[in-house]
C-alpha cells in the first residue's frame, strides 16, 4: 500500500491505519490509471482518456452480486444452499448464513477488508475533487464532464448505502482527507442513521440531475449509471429507512457514540413511508419516461401459453438488456463454461440425457424447501390459505396427468407440494418430475421436452460426490434458456446476461409497500401489485383473495395487505439477492433464519422414501446482534472514537 511508503514514523503509521477506517487510505488500484507509471493524482486527471480510466476504477468497487462466492444476497440468507464446504471454493459468505459471523476477522468485511468500500469512496472523492475543477482534464467536453460527475456521485452514494445496509450507522466520508491530516483529524465517528440516510438521499438527487435518461450507445456503455437508476436507488434507500429495522427500532437504543450521540432514532415516523412512496413513484415515472416496461416474452418458438408465461418470468432476468432492466450490472459477467463460480453453471442440472456426464452443469446451488413452499397456488394465494386445496400433507404422492404435462412429467409420481402451483413456481424451480424447457428443446417445442428425474439412480441425483443438489430443488430462474451442453466434453454454451440490480417490478412493489404502510389499502396499491401478478399469470389481489382464500378480507386491511405485499416481493424477486435484505429490514430474519434448512431425501430411490423431509442444517440468527455486521475489532482499537455494533 502507498501509505506504507509514505508514513515512516510510528505516529503517522498509526494515522494510516485510522485512515483506512474512514475510507481515506491510499490504494494501489489507482496506479492502473496514471501514465508512464508515475504515481501522482495530477497525471490521472491531465487528459480525458486517463480520467476515464479513473472513472472505471470508481466503478470497479461495485460488489459482485451475481457471484455465489461473494454475493451476500445469495449465500448469507436462507433461500439457497450448497452441498458442503470446500467444493471448488470455500464460501465464507455461507458461513454468515450458518451463524458463524465474528468480529475478529469478519466475513464479507466491506468496512476495511479486501472488499472495503471506503477505499472505493476515497477514489470517488478524489475523482470528484479533480474532475469538478474545470482547469483539469482540459480536453473533457462540458456535457461529458457533468455526466461523469453524476456517475461518480451515484457510486459514492451507493457505496455509503451498501455500508449502511450492512452496518447501520456509518462514517460519512464526504471528502478525501489529505495525507497531511493529523491523527485527531482522521479519528472519525459514526453518524446517526437518519443523518446517513439524508446524506445519501441528497447525493442521489445531486447525481440524478447530471445523469442521462437512458444509455444511447448500448454497445459500449450498457451498465453505466442513468437518472432512472439514481432515483430507483433513492426509492430503495428510503423504503429501507422507513422499515421497522431503522424506523422506531428500540433494539439499538443503547448504541451511542462515546460523546452520547444516539445513533438510532427510536421514535417511529410515519412520514418516512410517505417520503419513500413519493420517491418510488418518482422512480417509476422516470423509468416509464425512459421506456422501461414489464417484460413479456414474444419469441417465435412454438410453445403453449403455459410455457410462454414462464418464459416471460424467466427472461425478465435472463434476457440481455430487456425492457424491464432498470439497472443491470456487468461486474464479472462471465461465460458459464469458464469455472464453477459462475451462476448459470452452479444452478444448472444434468437435463440432457444424451450427455449424462457433462460436468459443465455443477448441479450444486439449490433452493431450500421453504422457498418451494413460499410460492402461491395456481389461484394466486398462499398454500396455507387456498380453501380449494389441502397442502397439509404436502409429501403425499400424486401422479401427473396429461393436462399437466407442460409443468410436470405425464404419468410421473411427485409430491403434492409440486402440483397446482402458480407459474412462477414452475418458472423459477425445477424438481423431481418437473419440465425444464430450453431453446434447444429436442422436440422443437415445449411438448415432451427436457425434464428432471432426481431420485437415487436417476440422471439428476448425483453425477459425483461433489455435483449434488441437496434439497431437490434447482434454481431454473437464473439459467438462461440458451444454455446448451457442448458435445461430450465438459463444456457448455450460453448467453450471459447483466445481473438485475433493479427491475421495474421491484419498483412497483416498493411503491405498493410504501403506499400501504403510509395510508393503507388503496387503488394504487392494488394496481401496482396487480401489474406484477398479471405478468406472472395471476388474477388481481382482491379477486384472488375473494374467490379462493380462507381469509377473503385480508387485502382490505393495512396489516393483511402488508403480508400480501411482502410475500409478493419474496416470490417475484426470489433468487435475485433481495430476500435477505427484505427479511432484515422487516425484522423477520430472527424468525426465518432460525428455521431449519430442509429438502427431500435425495439418498432414496422409491418415491415414498424420496419424498420425506430431511434437515440439511439448523440455522442460527441472534437478534438484535445479527441484524448488522460487526466492525473488525482491530479497527475499533485503532480508532477510539468508533463504537462497536450492539451485541458484538
């Protein structure tokens, strides 16, 4: 690190350690953006081409949400599971899900670790300080200068948001302190949550004013930040800030700076939901203005309406730069055949019987059974509410009929849980007895196409001792429908897709949630819920609950509609990295993340034996401690103004 070369005496070395806490330490990464290997900031901002390299350095700190190795959304919660540790990689993020987080060497340390976002914020501050000076980067056009400043202001806001979500009250790193700063100047304190939220919100507004409505040069600039992205992030921020974890939460009343400053406001403020609703509606309006709409599959392939609805659901995630993708991240978008940590390979199963030993399908990342139970019935209500169906004995065997052949293998026995479910269930999940339609269907249609047989001795059960799906549920949603095995070698081809950081459906559901929390059920709440449900092949909320639920009045109360909105989010955004954060902000993680992880008994051959529920792991979540990450103990020791999170 550069700081190790610059700080030579004990006092300054101590200051360098504290600088890293505040996100203002030097970092070698900017060496890549200066000419002739001259380590000076001035050279990085002499010419446009060099400043652009620094801009991309600011982007490079975006967390890789599409990688199970590092993605908190995937592996720190309860919707996905792996066979065992050490299979291709040691997934330390998974240790968080297993209750093994610690304060000595925290997993996914975004405060000061190798993923540290304060280093990214420092780069953003350096960029903003230099590029806002019109005397520098003399060949940079004024409009482009304004846009670049907006992009980096967004990135700076996003990195603060990410830290806030992980740690609660954080240090606001508004400027990059100079190397000449004294130790006292860099011993920064954590700011109260409300102050952090206001800071991020204002920065997002500032960025939005500078950003373009949409990307024109898609070939070269897809994934760059736009005005709809900035306003969408503001909506997500304010909904989070209005939620129970941050709004009137007494669990953290004792969390104070050493000077007595309280870091959590324990008084509930209903107006936070109003601000969140307004922000969500503004984000929706600008997204519509930019041309975004809920994705509908219009491919020419021969298929039934059943499969076409499923393809609308699947390709809302997997089709590149589709009409719904407000923000798609290209961080670490990779070919699925290059390694085991790429999302499509890990989710893919051995569906092609002509290539039964192709190891391009790692067959590992499975959906937990609670996720299979989460989806609605085909009537659009929860399985424990549908008065027409009885799922109390969901392990009971049933044989699929001819009319069910586009969801289930005709004549095949599978569990009651897998019958009469909504289209998103069949679009998102594959399981023993299910259909897995792909573009290269051997019949050139969705009739008699690929399917899944997963009991012991069958093709999908176990390729070897490492390629195992532990629960019996594959995450079909994240595998592009163009995935195809290549001959007999252990390779495959597919189409990569940008990771869906924000989809329009997410904004619709954020707006419905915030509006209901502020003023209760209304036409607008139903409208935006029903837009998402209609694309998923379901009737509207009021119609579905009136006709099929044993709680027909549920959508007519704020509390009932809250439950509906929350389940709708958990279903619609399943396996996209949203669930963990939603459970946390709703303060439901203490319930859900203390339930056992379960699946079917994959060691059995007979259907009656396979369809027995087995425990895979007993999760542990300690509240309120585990709602926020610990700051590394060492950082607390080098900066006496820092206080540790509650419970750590």
